[in-house]
């Protein structure tokens, strides 16, 4: 049986990595074969692309160049890691996937959404997540507080207006794809967010077993 592909999206500092880790631990405790990955990254090539894209001292670039770099790393991840794992029946959890490119380089960066969607289809060979959780934060001060004193990366360092457009982009995607994307209030406690996420995951997996 084909595996299940679940992605975690949201603005920086929304708690994606924390919730992904907790879901992974919960599933593994139940004997589920889980593979965890991230974007950009997940392969040797992808990690090099990540370093270049997120380095705060790295060169500026156009939104189009940025789109193509993220997409190149994604193509490598899909073909070498995600698709083989799904074929083995694993549950794949990824911190970010193509929705990030749609909102960061599309809604916030200005690349036309139809162009972004066409590039996404090519870079993923048509792969779509089964479930996507968008951890939503309204107040930009929460974003800054959660990132704390650490040095922000290239994307995190962009303006509050840029990150506002990112958030609105995610919310628009949730309206467009309600069958796949679940919007979760990330201002709730960590346990409350985990409970909301895990209940959807469990329901989906139960239905998948019945099919």
C-alpha cells in the first residue's frame, strides 16, 4: 500500500518543526514507519541549496531565481527520497513543501501564481501532499518573540509586510484547498496545537486503512 505524505507549513516561528517532531514520535510509538525530511534540504544537493538560500550574508537574488533554486532542491528530494519512501508504504513528514514556494515567492515575492504552480508541478512530478497543516500566527510580534535573539536567516530577515503577505497567502491556499489544507491556530499552547493536528492525522490514517 502506498504511504501517506504529510506536510507542515506556516510562517517562520510558527512551530512547524516542534509539531512535526511530536507527530513523528507519536506515530513511531504506534509502530508506524516514518520518514522525516525538510525543505529546502533532505538530500546532499538540497542541503547545499539551503545553505546558499538562507545564509543571511548571501547574495540578493530575484524572486524568480529563488523560485527555481527551491524547485531544483525539491525535485531532488521528491525523486530520491519522498517517492521511494511512499512506495515502501512509509508515512513521510516534511517541514515545508511546494506551498512554501507558492506563498513566499508567489504571494509575497510577486511571481504570478499560475507560473509558480506550473513550476511546482514540474519539480514534484505531480506529487501532492495528502495532508497539509498550516500553523497560523496573526501577530508579527509573536513571530519575532519565538525567533528570539538568534540571528535571522535571509528569509526571516525580510519585512513584516513581506511576512504578512506570506500569512495571507497561506490563508488563501487553505480556502482554495480545504480538502487538503488544515489551518491551525498556532497561538494556542503547544499541547493544544498537537492535539488538533494529531486528531486529523489519526482520522485520515483510519480512513486510509479502511480503503
